[in-house]
C-alpha cells in the first residue's frame, strides 16, 4: 500500500471537477475504503462555486483559440486558487479541517482537447495529439497541505489513447448490473456515454463522446436572451419553438458523428463560435435553441443505434438531466429504453463527476490502473494522474 494511504485503505478525499459547460467548480467530499466485492464510496458533502464572470469569459476565449499564451499561463494559476477555494468551501460544509483529508483529486479545467492530429497545424507540432487541463495543482497542494492528484489524461495519451472518456471506470463500479444493460449518458457541455452490458466485464465497456451536450444550446440561449440566460432554463426556449428540419439535417452531416469509437471531442468542434455563425446567418429565433436541442438528442440516439447493443435503461447525468424538454425528447427518440436520472439510483447527479475524480485519484495512490482501453484506444491499462506534494 503506498504511503499516501493508511494500511486499511480508508481515505477521506475531495474530488474537484469543472466540465465542458465551464459554469463553475464542483467539489465532493467522500470517504473511500476497499469493500469485499468492490470499492465502497460514501459522499459526505458537496459544494459548487460559479466562475467569476471575467474568468469564464477568458475560458471561452481559450475554447475559441483567442487567448494569448500569457493569459493561459496566468489563468492556470488563477484557477488553482479558485479550485482551492472550492475545496475549502466543501470542508466548511462538512465541518472538517484540511488535516482530515488524505488527498485531493483535481480534474482541472479542459481548455483544449486534440485527440487526433490537427490538420494544417504548425510544422513544429504536426502529427501530435494532446489535451490541456489547467488549475495549478501546486497551488491546491500548498493551500490544503495534502497530496493532489491531477492531470489524469496524459498517461492514456502516452499509450496511444485519446485520454477520454475518463469516467467509465467509475460508471462500471457504481452502475453495472447483472441483468440490465445500461447506457450511462452524461449531458454536460459535450455528451458522452458509457455502455454497460448486462453482466458484462470491465474489458467489455464501450464508451465515447456522442457529440454535443448542452454547449450549443447554451450558446444559443445566451444570444437569444442577450446574455440574460446562460442556458435554456427548464428547456422552455426549446419547447416554445419548432425544429428547423433543414438546419438539423445540415448539422447531422457533421463527419465526427459517423466516426467509430474510440472517439472523443470537445468545444473545439462544438463551439460557441459555430453557434454565432448560425446566428449571423439569420437563425435568430427560439427555433435555433429547439433545433440544437434536437441535434443533441439525435446524436445520442444515432450513436446508440450504431455502436451499442440493446439498452434497457438510459441513466442521464450532467446539466442536461435538469432539462425536462431534453429528457422528453430523448425518451421519444429511444422508445425501447427507460430514461432515468442518477438520482433514481441514489446518486447526487450534480456531484457524480467530482466523486468520480476522487475515486480515480484513490486508484492512482493505490497504484491501480483506472483507464478503460476499450473506450480510449490506449494500448494497455494505466495508472493515471500526477501526484503533487505540498
């Protein structure tokens, strides 16, 4: 047992996460210990702190490839402070001191994800793949005075994988079932699915990014409301307008959607800039939000038909799980499956991904692989993450 954890393997940890929606930072405080059959996890507290508006604006400059190297450098340090603030907030929520922690696991904030070589790239990086997550781990380690596990994607990239998706290992631990085939569908900024065949093994997991989640809808809601809304609250904008069938057909021609797994994507492809181009082309009504919502639904349903086996239940998480119009349309597109939410299985949907990173960090400190090569394309299982000591 590595020295980071006590001999009995019990740990108290914080998982930190900010996803592709980039609306803020989630922190989950959990206890973890080895059970008889699988890892046991108990959530003790959860806090989410929104990004300050100027920070979020700069993040979106990164997503649109408009930030300078200087801004990116300083943003890494600034996010380290904000992630540490969120960790301290969840400790206060639980009435604990930082000394009670075994470690922190931080996903950071993805600002660029390039799982395939970039066409037309500078000759200095031609043929190179990579991903960049920022939020300086050294800042978090010094603030909380505990080891911090971060930068989880790089080992998988080094083994030829795409560094994504990262959560299927945890989905398998928490949600696999001997009798029911389940699709665990996250609808954050980007959509991703983990397919757990009834009674299947970890080696049989299928997982990949299905396409857009909320990213395009959010950008359209901002434009439609002149910034008064950062998303389509309760799906009301989408529900108020028809789908533009011609626009939807054009959107569904996106080549990524026809690529076979393993595959991953991000805001680099499904970007706010893309929505602005549609807006400037005259798509300036609520029909744009409705069409982008249907685009998300159709990409999910088509991915299931093309790449998954039978699906008994779809378990939806992420911000999209709070959009009743999106869930209604998803159920209509998948009539043979039951559409449910994480909460129906006893999990806090808002906290699930932060909890997942606490689990991944725990496995790192135990020296155990936590990537899923069948999902990422890596040549072998790998211990993921880098450990930063205070």
